[in-house]
C-alpha cells in the first residue's frame, strides 16, 4: 500500500511535538528523535528500500537499481529546541514521496538512489551542527567528536558506537530539499527555489567572569558584575550586525550561580554569527569581541571568547544549480547551515531545493509550508532525481 505525502506528514507530525506550544523537541538520540527514526525505517521497509547505517546515527535507505555511483537525497529528522515541523523532516518525507512518484511514473533508475537521514544536524544537543554529515564525509574525526558533550555532560561517544563511516562511498551527487528559512521565495512568488550558496557562520562562546556578591550589601560602585558585560555585549552584537548588514544572535545564556539576590560570578553566553562573506564575518566577530572586552574593563570583569565552530562559505555546484533551476526557479543564497553544505565542502557536487515558507519563520512552531507547495517540491525533487539517475 502506498502512503501519500499527506499521510506520511500526518503520521510524523505528533512525534516530539509539545502539547502546550506546538514546538518540536527532537534532540538527537532522545526518545522523540528515535521515534521519528523508527517511523522512517517503517516507511523504508514499506517501499522495499535497503537500509544501511553507520556508527554515528546516519542512515541511508537505498533504492538499488542499475550500476555506478549513486544519487543521494534526504535531510535530517532532529530539531532545535522548540523547533518547527518542517526543518529537516520536509526533506525526508519529500524524498520518500519522490521515490513513490518515480515508481508511479514507471521510472527505472540507471543507478542507485539513496534517501539519507543525517544525525544531529542542528547541533541542538552536542555543540556542533551537522555532526552526522561531518563524520560521514570525513570532515570531522571520531577522536574529536566522541568528546563532545551535551548540557548534562553526556559524551557523544556514550550515545553512539562511533568508528568510521563509509556510507557515502558510492555517492557522487547530493540533492537536499528543505523548507526555506526566510521570505525570499514569498517575495518572488515562487513555490520552489534553488540554493546558490550558504553564508559563512559560526558559534562563539563568551565566558564572562566577575565576582559573586550580595545583591543588598554590595554598593553599586564596588561590584564586578559579569551580567552588565553580557548585557552590553548583546546590544553591541545587535548593533554591529545591523550596521554591517550581517546577523548576530545571542540565544543561549547560563548564569552562575543564578540566584535572584546575588550578583553572578560568571555569565556564559553563546553568539551565533553569520555574514555574506568571510572577511565580513571575521570583522563582525572581531568588533563584538573588542566591544565586550572594552566593556569588561569598565565592569572589572574578564571576557574570553572561544569559537566553538566556524563554517566557511559554501558555494553549491553552479552547473548543478543551473540544471535544477531550469528556466523558472529562482536561485537564492541562504544564511542557514545544512548537511548539503558539508557534503559540497567534502567534494560531493551538491544542490538544494527550497520550498516556500509563507511565514518566513524557522526554528519555531510558526515555521510553515502549504501542502500545495510541498507537493510542488516533491515533483521538483522527483524530476531532479530522474534527471540525475538517468534510466527510463
Ligand atoms: Zn535543516
């Protein structure tokens, strides 16, 4: 029995969704994310796709056909905390639906087609985005990955088997379909677009250290309060990003000891920064670091900035992008990172299809795509796979 796109979407929708907010919590290797994976494996079994996995939590379901290097599509099933339904799962569900479309058309590929699900794309549990695809493509080694720890101190090495991966050994092209995480396609009136490039981006941890003291007895002028340094740093990051046309966000902060009646001893905050090119990103991070340090001198605190991750600009394969765009699909850059960027950097020619998101909002329950646009995305992906996998 064939399961339609709509039915798959309905089946997957409740997994990891908060009953109160509607936000998704599919952190890697938690019960909700594992349930989503189990759903994926069931759908693969239903389609007689051969499932292959590696020791990092990555999976590819193969439509074995013909011979020669494979065409890979897919995306991820994990989410940020309080994420939306579409970021990741849309690419996976669309890939399965595209296989159905091709089979309905009677298409027989001349080479294998894989539907991949990469682990920990969002970096919402372990502090490195695209962890699964970095490991599978050899962009990151196991020795460094196994030591990455989540907020509870659990090491990545404790939740996966590890080792090496040869999942991508036969892949020579990757196409990822993804919900758009902005309003470019809305403004252009297009249901589906093609990615040209991913902005360089990184995550920077700011450790601000002062002196814990009593909120009542410590005179204002005697304080060494890292919260002030933090507050000014957030404002400085916002201003610097605005004036330079780039992006800077503080979305996570830990305060220690975190008592209402005490001046904190340390504030640790994470800045996500993205820019249209690498010198602009360097300048942005440099400016924010300088302003934080200047402020720290006035506050009597200390600031240390550590780049937890930095991803250079990725330009997708231009010929492939033109082929996907055809005559009428817009080609647009994105400021969001993706597994597709990792694979392109690893030397696998890669392209992305974006599906219009009417809210333009992502990493939030507001993220959305209309069913008609999703189905247009499935058709576009099926056409691309048919084109790349030759066959009849
Ligand atoms: Zn994504």
